[in-house]
C-alpha cells in the first residue's frame, strides 16, 4: 500500500512546484538587483527618441503631433554635469509644420545639494497664415525638497501680420459725393513676448509616509504675455 493517497500526492506535488517557483523568483530578484547595481555603477545617459500627440484643449485650438529627440553629450567629463540637445518637429491637424530645438545644461552643486540648470531654444511655428520665430531661454533650481524654474519668450523677425479686413457697420459715415464712406476693421496675428514662473515643493507631512515612495508635491505658477504693438 502507498503511504499517501492520490489527493495527498497532488498536494505534495503542488507544494513542490510552489517551492520551485518561489526559489526561482528569489533568484531572479537577486540577478535583477545585481544587474541594476552594475548598470548604475557604469551608467551613461542614453539618447531618447519619441512621438507625442496632444488633442485640442484649453489654450490649444488644434490637435498636434511632434517627433522629439533628446541627445546627451559631455563637455566637462564630470558626473555632476549634464548637457543635451533637445529637438522637436511638430505638425498640427492641418499639416502646418513647426520646429523647436535648443541646448540645455545642468550642474550639481554639492554644497547646496541642488541642481542648477540653464536652457536656450529657438522655435518656429506656421499658423497656416504666417510663420513666426521665437527665442526662448530659462533657468531652474532642482532640490530634493523644492523646485524653481522660469522661462522667457521673445519673438524674432516679423511678429505682426494683417490677416484680414471687414466692414465695421457701426462705423458707417454716409455718402461723400458719389462715394459711400464706411469704417473698416483690420485683423492681425501677433506673436507675443512674455515669461512664465513656477515653484513647487514637498507637501508637509507626506515625506516618508510610504517607504520607497517620493512625497506628494504641490506647485504654483504664473505667466505673462505682452503685445508690444497693443491691441
């Protein structure tokens, strides 16, 4: 007679398979951890390429898609400095193309335990009626507990174009000799200059609530755009 019944054999076999599975998972975790540690010890920034699509929303009249590239390069041979080229080729739903490219740099300051960054970009946008160009630049401070950043925008080249006219019925004057005199409205596109500012940091009481997770953060910001020609 067998010492175990068929049901007991099945139970023992299931326990054996479960033990093998747990051992394999633990070994896999150990190998995975060793691999991550090796990568971190000999880490290098890798170029990133991607495609981004955004639907029409508040402040954005049409949907658009962009192809983007972010490529790092070394200038100082220091692990505390990072420099990169950031480029994007954009098309909206009406096949109006634009592009944006720039350079950025970040450097870690050991005494302040913070990263300081600078950036400069050149942007072009085709509205379907006219093409506009813009120069942008900015700075940022990144700390473990807070972040501060500001960007500035300034049109370059032609920044104002007439795009249409219309009769102003309220400006009707009347007849002069054999001519009908009336008011006329003119419509313009205008590229705006301006800036934006944002500051954010940890929400009090959320640090170390769950081990391994970053604390919740809150941000507040503002922006300002100015039409130098008025109107």
